[in-house]
C-alpha cells in the first residue's frame, strides 16, 4: 500500500495567497475524515485568524471508476452501477440511466410505468432532502432534527423496500418500464405518507425556520449571486435560491411532468438561509406531485411489449418458445444499441444530473459520462466561503448539499 | 438496582478481572464517526430514531480517532483513501476493533476495478465482515454484537503479545 504523500508548500503555492508563503496566514487541513464534510472531502483552508482567505477542495477520495465499469457491462447490467453514484438519489440515477437507454434504442414506456417513476423519484427527492435537513441540522447543533428527519425517511425506505426489495440500492426502473408491478400495499403506504408528512414539515419548520440561533448561523452567510451561480454551472436548489427559475421538470419536462401542477420555489437572496427555505418548499411541492401522480396512476402494463429490449414475464417462458429465446438472448448477450451518442438529463435533488451515452452497435456502451450536479456545485464553494469564519464554512458546505459519491464517481 | 435485588444482602460479586474489563469494554464502545459512501447513510440510520444503536452502548460516535476503539469502515475504499484510512487506524489507541461494513469494504463488491481496494483487509486487520449492499441497520447491529462476543472472549495475555 502506498503511503500518504507529504507535500511541500512549493507544490501548491499558485493556489494560495502570497501571505501564506511568508507564514502570515495559516494553512489548515479539513478532512478527509471530518464530521461535517459529508463524506470524504478534503478542504485545504488558508486562514487569517479565523477568517477564510482561500479554500481549496481536494476531491477523489471516493473515486470508484463507475463510468469505466459501466462500459464493461451490457446495458441492462450497467444499471446497478448508477445506484451507487449519488446514493441519496438512487431512483433518480436509475431514471436518468434508463431514460438515456430508452432514448438511444428508441423504446416506448407505458403510462403506468411513467407514473410509478414520477411517484418514486419524488419520494426519493423527499428522502434526500430529509437526509440533507437532518445532517445540516446536526452540523449546526440542532441534533433533534436528525432524529426527526430519519424517522420520516424510514417510512419512504419502507415503501422502496415494498416495491423493490431493497432499501437503498433499488434498481427498480428498467429500460422500457419498471422491474415488476407494485404490490397492493403500495397505494396505502404512499397515502399514509402523504397524510402525515405535511404536519411533519410544519414540525421541522417550527423547530428551525424562526429559531434565532439558526437564523444567526444562516442569514447572509455564503451569498451566491445569480451571475456567479450561472458562470459556475450551479444547478438545483442552490441555483433557485439565487433567483434563477430553472428546473428541468418544468423547463424540459420528461416522464410526463408537464401534466402535474406544481410550483418551482425560488428565492433571490442566494444565502444559506434561502437555500434552506427553497428545499423546505420543495418538500411540499414534491408531495403535491406524488399525490397527483398517485391519483392519476392508470392500470395497465408496467413494461414495454418490445421483446427485443424487454425480457418477457416469467409466466410466458414456460409456454412460449419465442419468449424463452428472447429471455436467453437478453440475459446472455444483451441488446445492441445503434452507433449514436445521446445526452439525457433529469432534475436530481441536487441539480441537473446528465448522462452521456455512446453506443457502438454492440450490447455494451462505448462511452458513459456523467454530468453530476454536486461536482459543479462544489466548484463554486471557494468563491462563496471567502471572508467567512470557519464555523460558517460548515453551514455553507451543508447548504450546498454535496454527495461525494456524486462528485468522485 | 437490578443486581442488588437479585443478590439480596450479599453485596459482593465475584468475577475475574478479565471478564469485568471485557464487559465494561462492550458496554461503552465508541465508534469513530467515519463514513465513506452509501453504507455511511445506513450507519446513520442505525444511529437514528428507528434503530437506535444506543441501546447497545453505542450512541457516541467520536469524530476523533484518538477517542474511539471501534472503526466501522462504511463504504468503498479507494486507492487514494487507503493510506488515510490506515493512518486513522494507527491513531486509534489499543485495544481496537474493525468492522468492514458492506460488500465493498468486505470484498470490493460490484466494483472490481482499478480504483477500489478489493476488501479493506488489504489495509487494516478486520474483525467482523457485514454483508449486504448496503447492509440493513439490523445487520450492522448484529455485526456490532458479534464484535462484542469477540471482545468478551479476549484474554489479557493475547493483548500483551499483540
């Protein structure tokens, strides 16, 4: 095993100010093992007293080679890798991937599958925001938030377990539809959640929104202006808190989002508190979408009938020779995709999650590349922490909601 | 209270120092708050309201390795993270135990590639492997209880030789 590399100041003197070279300011290492970096992020801080002069993020501690691994697998098998990218948004990653494959091979998706996809990705968005709310509360010493948020998150995870058999790594969406139809208990479980959750959001707000300690830590901290946000390619709630009304669900509707009535919450302040308020509002909007989608959910097939890409149901295999052949071909060889390159983007809880997929005519992708929202959102961090205290860095880092699996992949 | 009622007026417990020390170690084990990837979220779930690991004397996650005696390696360990993980392990005071949580930490999991250690036992000695991708919180709690079983059977002379 290689040792930790001892680096001299010479190596990164172009990144720090002149004062660091004379020893006037201090260089401090924060991470990769630090409770408030939300994973394995390393931040090199140049400090003047307790004021941050420079912040240099060092990423790659969770580099997993997911893109390369996906290129070595067939289109169906590569999907399990997408779960492990941004592990707070597994359903959303699956959605981006299956939509890309469907676009590449031109595959139809039944209406019921579209509805199920919307319900589950919105529930995932709520779960992701709950983890964010809980952990950022924890960072700002609001310990009870963590316990409350995880209580509701467990309810969502129970729904995921009901439909897919797994709590987190669901791989429930498949090219052409979903893995199987939802069990009968699904509707009641979602309805129960819709019933209790609005009161729970009020509960969170009563704990935080007007809490003077919380406001002192959040208001006017880490201001991100509209122009800087656009320059750095920031997306998601962090962008919307800076006054840009950009949500892919409204701007480029997919999966039938155009038929649901929901608002895109925006703020103009661009500070940490605005980002918090936007996410709280998004919890309510997502719940509205879940309710509408559940009411509209039609009966019918949950997978495409195109047997060249979608395996036949288990019951058919015993009675139909053709089904047996299709099943065998799909699971041994996979399906070929044309020689083309496509890009497909969805709105993840953190922003625009895009997937570039290049087919080469065979059953495996030639190139997979991901445009992950956390990566671009982290890039703007050095700009917005300058001049703040170290304690504020914790609040700012929590508010931009990064997931290291998403950054390093 | 409990033990006095059971023992009546005797007020004396005879035991060996070894089992006394081992018992107290299991009752206040402090894991290092060290999350790597997906499993860290399940580790947090195990600490949170529904599963509540504090029932087993584990509510205190220490952010500093110098105050902890159990390392839960929760997630995949990349080539860049390996040396850091080793340094954290070296900073922990003896006696210390390691749980490899999840498939990635146990054997590389689905990531058989250039970037990931095929099991964290290439970097640090592991006491208990917990399977699952990610393991359920119950599985992690079971892993912790398995470490307790191991601790209860430990002998002083083995620790002295280590």
